[in-house]
């Protein structure tokens, strides 16, 4: 993730320069990037986001949940689409993906596979089947931290994968996880628990782990 600081997603010129520098520094060691920039009015900063996507090319870029802070998610969808980002991480503008499930479903239908809509926000093995069945999204983002736990759980990842297999038996699963130079098999669950979140997909892309 390319983010120069916590807080909001409206960045100064200096912070934007840092983001470009970080992409340059990490590009040789990454499989992709995640970032999000908004204008002062809360809408997508199309110009600077596009610049970051070009700087990251040919690696894929995901626009993160800054998307959910925009005043109009459907306008924001069109804006992100023009930037060249390959995915949008979203909870449908709600606190959780479950609460935003209807909007997420609309976004997936709007995408027409031009861009990946990745539901995230309290996605767990207890609700991923419902989210998948309703939204028809192919990739989901989860911290994989069970209720009452403090860290990601390999058991939770296995359950997430199993639930997706049950509703997506037409395609093999792959797992995207935080990684520096990893090339592990997606079935090596212990090896992917290296960061604070994992993304689990119902469609094959490739076997590499993508930076999150």
C-alpha cells in the first residue's frame, strides 16, 4: 500500500511526490500497488491517481477504500475506471461489506469485468458465502481475524477458501496476500499470513501474491 500518512486521503504536493518515489523504490519488489487519492471536494483525484497508475505500469493498481468516502460512489466508479486502476476495494460506502451488499452488487454489475470490484470490510467465513452469492464478486478482502482474536488466523483463511469453493465450484481459487518477494503456492496457508489482511478470489489470475 502506498500511503504517506494516516488520516484523510487529500495529499499535499510533497506527500504526492513521496507516493511517486515509494512506487519507484518498491516497483522491482512488488506485484502491484494499492492507493487512493481524493480532491478537496471528496471526489476522486483522477489526474494524480492516473499519474501513479502510469508510474506503476505494467503492475496492477487497486484503488482502496478511500473510494467509500466519496459523495457519489457511482460517479467515483466512472472516475476510477478512467485512471487505469485494475480494481476497487470497497464496502459499498457502508461500515461493512455486509451493510453495503446491495451497492456492491450494483458496482459489480456496472463493472462488466472492465475493473474488479473487491468487497472488503468485516468479510469473514461467516458471511462470505452470502456476499459472493449476492454480489457475484470474484475477489474478497479480509483481515482473516476471527472474533475475539488479535491476529490473522490460518484456520479462518481455510474456511474462507472452503466457503468460496462451495459457491464457486466452476473455478479454482487463488489467494492474494501481503508479500515482498513471495512465490508460494496459494494452498500454503501458513506462508501467506505475513500481513494484516489477505484477499481471496474465486477466479484464477496467476499464482503470485500481490502487494497489499
